[in-house]
C-alpha cells in the first residue's frame, strides 16, 4: 500500500489517524459499509507503513550477543502470537458465526491451519539460533496481555476481527510490502525469506477480516464498537512493536502514530 502524499513529503511528521470511535453519528454514518470497512483497513495499513519504515529510525550497532538475545525474544513472541492470536480468536469467530456462514467458517478453519504453520516457521528459525519457542513458559510483556484482552473481551465475530485480522494482520503485511521495511535491515536473509513465506498466506486472512467486518457494520453502534476494538488493539500493538524494533538495534527518531 502506498503512503499518503503527506508522508512522502514529510517522512519525519507524526502520523495522525482519525479516532472513528469518537465520531458522532452524522460523521460515522456518512460512509457506506464498504467505505467504512476501507477506512478501517487504511488506518491499520498507514500505521504499519509508518511503524516499519526504516526512515523513522537510526541504527545502533549492538554486540552480537545482545542482538541475538533480542532476536530470540522477538521470535518467541511471534511464535506465541501465531499460536494464541492465530487459533483462539478464529475458533471463537467460527463459533459465533451463524450456521448460514458455512463458507466463511471454512475459510477461518483454513486460517487456523496456516497460523499453526507460521508457528512452525518461527520454531524452525529459533532452532537455527539455538533456541526453542517454549510458548508455555513465555513471559508475556504486560502490553501483550492488554492486546490479548482486547481480543478476548470482544463479543462478536466482527469485533474480534477488528482487533485481529483487520488490525494486527494488516500491520504485519507492511513487513514485506514496504520497500523501506526496517526488517530487511534488521534480519538476515534466511529469516527475511521465512517472513516472506509467512506473509504469502496473509491476504486471505485479511480478506476473512474484511468479510467479518462487512457482516456487522450497518449501524452507528456497530461501527463505533468495531472502531474502538481496532483502536485499542492498534494502540497497544504500536507500543509493543516499536519497543521490539528498538531492542533489535535502533532508535525511533519520530513520534509513534497517534489517534486524534
Ligand atoms: Fe500468522
Ligand atoms: Fe495470518
């Protein structure tokens, strides 16, 4: 996804995204359901493009051991997320959907299978660095607990999607489709190839999110709830991701995106 004109001109400028959950009825209902869904998509995508753009960072040379331990921690967190954010949320979506949504339920089941493969990809990469995912012993950073809480507390399949497929999964797609992706500079080729391999599966997952959002965005209340779930999740996710990138050997030189 291309950056906005404004970002191209001002890569150092703070990205400001609209807080749709605080918008009044007239403003929020001016969109068709499809337009509203696209607004949520672009909000997440702009945030991903901003967070992962290497022009927002300065590089610091780390001792090899410090880099290795930060990388292992990052990959263990990713393995944990593939497992928990890639199975529980989708299983609940399948359960909450009505019988009539057979096709979408099958697509979500297929997603669970993909996410388990992603877990294995990270497990393999960890072994290359002499480590294991050990997700049952993984100590969750407090911010990750907050992210999980947003998904667990979501009450409908659409709301779960707003904090999962239509939030984190959109942001992660910027890891590979951004020309200036910071990960190309922080990871070795084998790990980056593994990330490309995982990201190949993502477009159908984001499409699952799109279709779940479209199922429940007719009313003002629906839209507010979906917007709020996405905002909360993205707000926490930004903090976690910037912290992780910084630990891998850089300094953030522009503010983290904000909702206004
Ligand atoms: Fe995944
Ligand atoms: Fe996925």
